[in-house]
C-alpha cells in the first residue's frame, strides 16, 4: 500500500511521526507492506531542519523511520520562503521542487493521501 502524508503545520510533527510508526507497526504485525512518503511544506519544513529536529527530540525517530524506507520530502518553495539552505536539512530529507506538485503526482500514482 502506498501512502503520502502531508504536513504543513509544525505542531503536527509528532502526530505525523506517531501515525507513520503505527502504520509500520500494523504492517509488520499483519504482513502488509507500505511505501510511505511524508511531504512537508509551509512552515512545517522547519521541522526537517537538523537543529530543530534535534532540539525537539524528533531527529532519532525520523532517522529510524528513514531506515525503514520512509521518505521525507521537503518543498523547495517553502525552503526559499524561509531563506533556508539545504545544508541545514536533516541528511535524510529530500528536496522536491514543489510540495503541492509532489502531493498531486503521488496521488496520481495511486498513493493514499493523509493529512493529520
């Protein structure tokens, strides 16, 4: 099953990570494979800034999810808006040209859309 999570509010990062963890746990218990991508746009891109993720005690959780093949996609338009350089991102984050385009593209490819 292919799933795309959309986050655009910083305060929802823990909820998104919990949802993804719960989904992967369900998959492990029920022999169900998931392809999961989390797309961050708007202010939520700052949650993938390395320092912010570490200070919020989310970095290790994100890194662990990445080892389970969860993709963390960051909207380049939002990065530009916040004048951020890619070097401040978590090393496992992938920059996409536009978050909304990534969401539409993945839905067209059959991904289920979830926005906590």
